[in-house]
C-alpha cells in the first residue's frame, strides 16, 4: 500500500489537487482519508464551549486514532472513519466504512505536524497558495457550506487561523517531498505525483 499525505493551509486547494490525482487513476484503487474526520470527540462539551475550541491547533486532532486506522488499512483491514459536522463542531456518531486500497491519500492542514504520521507517508505533498486566495476561499466555503457569518469567519481568521498557519502549517513545508503551487501551472507537479503512483501500482 502506498500512503500519500497532502497538506497545506486552509483553502489552499488540497481538494483540487486530490481530484486531479484521482481523475487519472483507475477507479477503486485509491482511497481517501480526511483529517477533518479525526477532530477529537467533543460530546462532553456544550455547544458554546465547542465553538471556542481552536480547531487549527494540532491538539484538536485525534492523531492516535488516525494512526491506528492507517496501520489497520495497511494490514488489509477495513476501518470505520468517523463523520464530523462543522455545523455542530462535533462528530455525528456515524462512521464511513473505508476499505484498504492500493493507494490511500490522507489530506488535511495539520497532517505533517505529527512525526509518527509523517513516518507513515510514502510521499509527502504540500500545496501552497497565496494567503489572500486562501482567505477568500475560506470565506466563501464557511458562509455557504458551514453556516458561519462573515464577522465570525474574519475574527477566526485573524485570531486563530493566521497565527496557527504561521506556527504549525507553513513550517511543515520542510518535510514535504513535493511542493505544489496551487495555480493553473501546477500540472507538471501533479503529473510527477501521478507517475510515481502509477509506477507503484504497476
């Protein structure tokens, strides 16, 4: 099994890169795990307390469960990936049955901050995008998909997202094997990744 980690700041376009890679590969041979599914369970807290959690800090992620699940997949066992609700700031209690595939892509803003997890990745990719671009994408997404208002998003960006990005995410570039600039010229980088994957698959 080939495990690929794809990281980068919020709104950098990780999903776009994942889809570009998926489009070129045989269906059914690639599985995806999202770091967002592994936010820690916060059922013991009331909604008002959950809202105050810093979700951009590595300690908000249940890395232990994510590592266990990757190890299980590597050994050929299916896993039950948690389902997370951004509206409720908590896991829903549902799970998604995820089967082992020849290639597993793990994507998320904080996945390269964890040394044990980094060790498990065969290829580490960092998607880079301009900070203004990322803020605009985050604004659009949080307002349309996650029920936030503009003041809440901007306040979170200034007080949490930006400082956390500078402290934890940007420095992770040094661990990346490939840095992909997320613009229309990134086809070469994506092609390189696809070539490596195809070689491993064959």
